[in-house]
C-alpha cells in the first residue's frame, strides 16, 4: 500500500474529485493536509470531502493581497499519517515545513504546480533560488499543463520526470442541451476584480454591438470590488448592451449559466490556467482569451475553438462579431471545444499523480537544476 500525503492551501472544488479518486485507488492510502478550510477571498461551495483529510490550525498573513500560510502543525500531521511520499504544491512556509520533513526523513518529495513558465516569469532571485533548492531534492514533478512542464524544464528537469495532472471539471455536468436557449451573446465568469478585467469584457460587448448593428447581451457571473463601477459602465451603454448581473454563482448554477450563452470572454490579466475555460468548453462555447491565461494553445486553440488575442477591444470585437454572425463557424468551434475538453478529466488528473508517486519510489538520484537568473 502506497501512502501519499499532499500538502496544499485549501480544498479547491476542481481538485476535490481528483483527491476522491486517489483515495479510492485500491493500492493507495491518500491523505490531503489543508492549511485552511477557505481563504477569505474565496466563496467556493465545496462538494463533500469523501477522502482522508486533515485541516491544520489556520495561521496565515497577507502580502500584496496573497495569503501566506504558516502551519507548524503540518509536521505532527505528517508524523501521524506516516507517508511513503510527500507532495507539496507551493512554497508557503507550510509547504517548506513539509518538504523539510520529507528531506530529513529520506522520503521522496514531489513538486506540484498550477503555474507556468509565463506566470512564474516575475519571480525574484530569492524565489528562484528556493525553487532550485527544492527541485534539486525532489524526485518527480506534476505540472498541470504544458506551460508547467516548460517551467520545470527551465530548471533543467528532464521531461521523463514530469507527470501531468491536469486541471479539470465535471465535463458531463456542463454538456449542452439541444433544447436550451442561448439567450446571451456573451458570458463573463469570475471575480469582478481588476485582474480578471471585467470592464474590458463590457467594452468588447459595446464594440461588437456597433459592428453588428444591433444590441447585444452579456451575462456577468461573479462578485467583487468592481461590481458598482461595472454596473455604472453598463448603464452608460444600455442602448448597445443589455447586461445581466447574476452575482456569485454556486457550483450547481454554473452549467445552466454557461449553456445560456454563446461566447465566453476571458480577458484575464494573469491566470496560470483558468478553469472557467474548462467550464465554457464543456458547455460547447467558443472562447476568446488573452495570452495571459495558461489555457492558451492547450485547451483554447487559436482559430480552432476560440481566439487568442492581445487586449485590444477592436480585435476582440472583430472575432466576436464573426462568431456571432456565422452559425457555421460557431458550430465548428463549439464541436472543437467539446472535443478538446474531453481529455481534461478527474480520472486523468488522478492517474498523473499516482504515476508520479510510483515513479518517485523507483529513482534515487537528485535532479540537476539550473542556477536562477
């Protein structure tokens, strides 16, 4: 029986089913160790945690709006479970404590990331040095995407030590219904915050209406600090755009919201992946996305199931008008979205973690990594 401990910040809903599948594997004993039940800026509604898990005593502080977890009790939690391998998916102090436990015990350590070579570009020399130190003492690596693998390879990690554990959703729950009316031209889903760029999405809708010569509709699903300014901007363009504000959407509400829309706008300023794109593709939507999202070139492919565009409202409006005026092109993109998202499943994500852990027990030599630059 292979005992796997995974140390992570909180239980995100798109990872919970993966952990459940790991826990159900007959030759694996899996335990997730969470730093906190929920971070204050998250409003996820979680499914039941039907797998072995532990919540540590919450200890965190904020730096530039990010939550930094420091839970010393991760050490006794690991001692009680007695894992054969230890996985960490970040570099908070809690993750470093868990890495130190594995290193001192002579246990294989595995590094896991949702990040990419693009999202990690702004790291300081100190952050790179920490990664280099830990990667050199890790036996296997679990990127969520090709961009994550490029990040690991930039430190000299060979591809044969990388095992993809994709980010995914319950695709079947979002399957399009032939009888469901797609009454919104556009959908935006996410936190109504500057980094998600909701005001840009509204401007795209305005310009698309001008191009099409008709009023368009957009659905905003989410909440955040820009809600009032977004509503005011929408009111100022009410003659061109009919904007609907759903507010925060519970997980059970999301499938029907996506299925009620024709195009998904994802103009993020920074997203290592972007699970909202999985949701959109699973509902058969073409996706317009900025290059700042990790899904670019993988789940969303330019000219196949969406368009990858720099943040220029005229360019986005041009692509949107094309898809909204040509049903044949929309149909092709929709089918391609459904096909591409089919590989992003909980089973495949769990299999990647299990493969990495089994591999880690068969190798002993350290990984050669590059000096940070």
